C-alpha cells in the first residue's frame, strides 16, 4: 500500500481557505479518485515542536492507494481539473510525497 501526502507549508503572506478545502476540494478529490482511494485523512496544523511555536504546515492530507500505479491511473485523468481548483483555496505551492506504508 502507498500513501500520497500533500503538505501545505505555513508562512507569512500565504493563504489557505480551510472551509472551501474541506467542503469543496476534498469532496471533489474523493469523487474523482473513487474506489481507487482506500482512505483519506486531513489534518490542520496547530503548533510546532515547542510551546507557542507555529505549525510548519497549514494542512496535510494523507490518502492511501493499493499502489503508485493505481494512484497514477486514478489521478491522471483529473490532474488538471484538481490543480485548477487550487487557487480557490490556497496561494501555497504544496509539497507532495508518495510513500510506501510499512505499518498501518
């Protein structure tokens, strides 16, 4: 199993509309990925590693798929549509990582 992680780094002047993201973008992503996506988890950054330190990321999304190939096949037809929606919720360039899940 693989996990696709999309992280939105926090920083001054960066914008992120969590309401739009949760109510519009994530449901669109779920619909487009369909049965290929096994799980999805969305987290909001609330703090850093020390008291009162700011969070490193505004939001992080973890979605699991059976394999990188399954993800690529599900995502490719909708990549442009999903990426076009990004300006509706953020000015942040996300960091994306595909990982092999070793313990779940």
